[in-house]
C-alpha cells in the first residue's frame, strides 16, 4: 500500500468512526447482550441469574399474555398491511393525475405522517368518544348507532386500525415517486395499440411499481409489529386486552415489572418472527417483483 | 383541418383520437377534482375538529349532535394549559433535545457519508452493507440492553440517552447522504486537492455547501422525529421537570381525563412546530422521501 493510499484509508476510518462506535455500542453490542440477557433472570436490583432457556420455555408453554399479544399484533398486521398497500396505491394514482392544485393535495395528505403520534392519538380519542364524538355523530346521520370504540373490547382494535389508516398518505407519497419513474412512452405505445386504462394499469403500472410496493411492504411490516404509542395512550392494551400489542407487553415486562431477562426473550421472539416474515416476503419476491434490469438480461 | 370538431370533418383516426382524449380528459379531471376534495375532507375534518374543540366553550363541547363552529370563540383554554402543567418547560426541554440531535446528526452524517462515498479504505463495502442491514433491525431487540447501558452510565433521567446516540449518525441519513455525494463529480475533489485542500477541507468547504438538499432532509426529519418521539422519553425521563412535549401531553390527559378543550388546545400547540417545519421544507422533503423510497 502506498503512503498516500494508507493515508486515505486512515482518513476513511476517521470519517466513519462515529458510525462504527454507534454500531458497536447501540446495535451489535446490544443485540448480543439481549441474547445473553434473555437467558437470565434479572430484575436490575440483584445480580443476573443464569436460567438457560427457562424464559423461552415459560413463554411458549405457560404465558397467556404472550399468546394474546401475538394474536392482537398479527390481527392488526393481517388487516392493516393490505389496506395500507391498496389504499396508498389508489391514493397515489389519484395524486399522479395532472391536475391543478395537485401540489396542495400532496402536501395535505402527507401531513398526518409528520404529526406527533401522541397528539394524533389524543385527537382520535376525542373523535371516537362514544357519546360526543364526531364519528358516532356521522354514523348516526346514516342511521347507524356507533359502538363505544376504545371502550369496547370488540371495537377498540378496529378503532386503532382506522387511526393508523389516517396516515396512509405517507406511503402514497412513496408510491407516487415510483409512478413518476415509469417512462411515459410505454403508456403512449399501449394507448395507440388500443389498451384501455384498466389494461394499462394491470400491464404497465402495476408490474413496474412492484419494486416500490415490495420495499414499502417490508418497511410497513417491520413498523406494524412495533405498534406501541397509540395503544399505550388510547387503551393501555385494554379493554380486556383487546389492544394488547406485543410491544406493550415487552414494555410492561421490562420497564413495568423490571423483568429484563424475560423482556429480552420476548423481544428476541418478536425479532425472529419479523425476520421470518421478512425473509418469506423476500423469497416470494422473484414471483411478483419485476425488475427492469433483470428482464433485459434475460432478453439478451 | 379542424381537429376540434371531428363530427363535421368526418375526421381521420388521429383527430378522432384527439377529440376522445379531450372529452375523456374533462370527465377524468372533473371526477378527480371531486374525489380529491372528498378525500381532503377526511384529512382535514379531524384537524378542524381539534382546532374547533380548542376554541369552544365547555358547554358547547358537550353537545350531541356536535356543533362544528365554536360560538362564542373562547380563548381561555390556551392560557389554562400553562396553569395545568409546566408546558413552557416541556417545550424548552424538547427544543434542547432537538437541538443536540440536529447538530449531532448533521455532523456525523456528513462525516460518515463522506467517508463511504469519497474515500477508499479496506473493508469499506462490507461495512456499508452492514450499515444498510441495520436499517432492518427492529428497535425493540436493542431497547433493553441500551437502557441498561445508559443506566450503568448513570444517565437515566438526563437528556443524554436521547441526544448522545445522534452523534453516531443514523443509518438512514448516512445512506441518503452517501447516495447524494456519489452523484457529485470527483473533479471537484481533485481540483480542490490540487489547490492544497486536505481531505477535511474538501468535505467542509467544497462538498458540504453542495449538499444542502439532503442536509435539509436530515435536519427536518430529525426535528420531526425527535419532537414526536414518545417511547424514548417515556423510558429515560421520569421526572416532570425533564418531560418533553409528547410526555407532557400524556401527563395532561392523565390529570384531566375529560377536559378535551385543554387537551385539544395543548395538542394543537404540540402539532404546530412540526407543521411549520413541514410546510417550510415540504418541497424538498417529499422529493427526498421519494428518492430514498425508490433506492431501497
């Protein structure tokens, strides 16, 4: 290595050193530590006690809260992920039309994504108020007697789902960028060939958008498994554990009852679940995600 | 040939197509405007409801069916916020944390991204892949050990756990910044070095002034993210006097479970700074989110 190259290498490491320190201290180190912690009993007060796989055994065989938390979180994911995808996509198609005032709409629809989730949750608690809330008023206008939302074991979770859907504009903006990257000549050619708007959507828009959809799906997936603040503030997991999200359970165990080892085991299980589902999505991607570059390679 | 009236012309296929397009264009644009306005209402009504409740009298608040327009307009809920809880202190705390985060992120993101984008060193590409991989790590798996680490440092109930990590950069911003730096011509570096700049002068005097667009995104996202964060302050701050605005809002609700006027007025105050920052930067912001969204 020449003197100059060595000098550049040293400077390179100096430049990335903040991230390297952060990686060791706040990512790699804690991941390893939480794996070890999950094999101990530790309430912070006394020294950690090695218990092997006991935490995991207890979680899997004798923990109703774990099953409930898993059920709530999975239900939320299964219902909201497709909804976010479809509605976000529909919204982005609208936002992609060449229309006067479109910049205004784009700005507007993204707003919920930048607002503090605490304030947004407060607002929706009030909107969902069973007796004086706006939603039940609007429902009464069409002759439906609204449920008691966050006070009802049956409707609390759907209420939180609706709250989440209010932020659908965040995803739409990302789809929009994908839409705008589709070369216009494809549409022109299809139109001359007589393809109607429906066919153009299925044959051009959707295939060329699949990389963006894929990326959003992975991000949403990870985020969905981590829902915390809304349920912590609006329902505290209730009523009757109807909104007992997995993150809430981790929080309660680790920071409520100070069972750090058990909390770490719960966190690891959730992480493995997320990892497994993400891998599944990745493995499925060759069947539905379209990459222009790969296609060209095949054609050549 | 008059392309606007194919009927009188008996029209060629081309004029027919253009005419069809024009009519269809009007129908599409009308229905699009209509659905846009309808959708806007879904986004606007809740916001309006917040504003309206914060300005209503108590008597008017508890009416069913609800009334949309405050009558009379009542301002007293806003001063009330500051009597119920030390909200000014919450604002100040949040601003301090935001300030250090913005500073830390801008500094470390620039430095690290520059290293990855412009300098050659062994292991660079592997390290960069690791950096991208950290984007996928769910935060809860590092949450508990990080808490314990900060507890060992004696940093619980200080702002340090909420500010110091910003100085190690965030993978998302570093990635964004690196992509941007890669798009700048290397001739800039070479010319500057020829004129006697050292590596860090190249970064700070030549490249960074050209990096305003991604830096705006770093600043704005950091501001909004830190301002809105709830879990971090919830775990690390346990004294009222240290609370951030997000925690303070929750405190306010705990004390006045049914006082929605004050609660909505306070929510409005909490929302306002992010809204202002968002509107100031929205053009660059939406473009930035989009570009990152695509590259992943």
